[in-house]
C-alpha cells in the first residue's frame, strides 16, 4: 500500500501514524486505478515463497472454455 499511496494522493485519507492509524482501506475503483507496473511486488512474492504459499499454474484449472488467461 505504501507504493500505491502516491498514485492515490487526494483520493485516500492519510494512513495516520503507528499510534493513531487510519485503516479505512480503498475502494475497488481506487484499486483498479493503480498502475501496477509501478508497484514492486518482490518482497510480497518472497514472503509467499518462503511460507510455501506461492501458487503455481498447476494449482489452477485453466481449461475453462471461452476464457483467455493473459499472463
């Protein structure tokens, strides 16, 4: 969320401080407005891998007719 904050400037309230946090979250529209090419998910993906929670393509049934998966 820290990396997305500059992109959401003016549409999201301040996050507050450690002693007085603001945990209101963001809307689906704000989430859609984030330019994910500007977000580095390396740390998050490493945590998923370390805890054995990183899914692989084999974990999903991608054979659904009429749907296209863009990776």
